C-alpha cells in the first residue's frame, strides 16, 4: 500500500508542474506585440514653390516692369512655418533687379494650404543688340518644420521680352528750296537707321535747326514715314529761315552753298506695332557738318 501511495503523490506533482508551465505559456502569448516595436521617423515636409504668373511690360524704351506672383503650397503631411521669400532677376548672368525680401511673418501652412506673394519691380535693359532679352527669375523660400527644422528651397522661371533700340538720325544735306529777300525756305534731307527687328513708324516729329551755333528755324513733320526693320529710310523736313536778325556772314554762307556746322534738336513720336511698347517718344540731339545745295 505504501508503494502505491508514493506513486500517486509523484504523479500529482508532475500534473501540477504541467499546469504551471501551461499557465506561463498562455500568459506569454497574450503579451501585446506593440510593446516590442518602435515608431519610425516623421516624414519630411513637402513644399511646392512656383511662379504662378509672370508678366513683363515696357515702361519706356530702356526699362520694363515685371510683375510676378509666387505660390507656396504645403504638399506634405505636417505643418510648416514660412519665414521669408526672396526674388532675383537675371539676364545672361547679369543681375537686373533684387526686390526686397518678403517677410512672411511666420505664416503657418497646414497640409493642403497655400500662400501667395506678389512682386512688382522695374528692370533696365542690358546692353546688346539681340532682338530679345532673356529674363530668369529665381525665388528662394526660407521655412521651418517640426520634423526637419530650418530649411530653404530655390526655384527658377525663365521668359524673354523684346529689345527696343532707338533709331539713329543724321542730316544728309540741306537744300535751298526758295531764296527770297528776307526768308529762305530750306529742305533738310534726314537719314534714319532702324536697328530693330520690327519697323518703326514716325507719326510725329518736331525739330529745331541750328547752324554755325545760331538758331535757324523750327518745324514739324509734314508727312508720316516708316523706317523698315533693320533698314535705312529717308525723310524730308521743311523749314523757313528769316535773316532779319541774323549776321550777314551766315547769310553769305547759305547763299554761297558753303558747308555749315549744324545741330538738329527735337523729338519724335514713334509707333512700334508691339503690344509690349506700342508707342514711345524719342528725343534726339545730333550735330555734324553738311553742305548746302540747291
């Protein structure tokens, strides 16, 4: 009987041990898996900067006005804070303008939001004779975000606008059309060189003629004319000299058809046919020497 009881006690101990092990295994199986993993780094911000619109229009023959609207959009999953937005204008490596840097006032953009900034400034046309002027805008944004800290990005936008160059004028000859006792009617043969890739139409021309340092006469264009693109045109100006108050030697020079030193001063109203600069006023002041002919 004693041996039988011993075997029963030993079997009971084995059963109890198996129950304890099973309990530990079950408890271990219920430990949450999340407690064994770590979170990855936050995704970096995604900023989209673009020049939404860009227009260039002439102020005068030498300068143009640039209007640009820059758009900043938050395309990322986290908010960003905008610090500043700067803009520069270049042409073939030469800086034409650097507008003031725009303080964004710590503007915060949440995911999907955007902000716009307008820039308006003037640029002077660089030297050269190419028919168009290339223009390159560079926009630089400074911003910050919780995942990435302070950062910046730069984008570019290119365009071009027409170059407008002033025509050159010179007197080819001065002709005596009618010689009277006091008054002498003159015709001035004018040569106009158009360096542009488009025609120039002279719709008006006002002028004053000086000879040998003295005022001779003044007049206005009687008939409009066109200087073809990259060609030379001629026009005739008409004046009436009055010798009542002039020195006798000057009158003798004109009558004898001698060469005279002249100066022609005035301004012309010129049409280009371009939307960029439809019309401009071009002053001129030229001097030289020419003969007087009949």
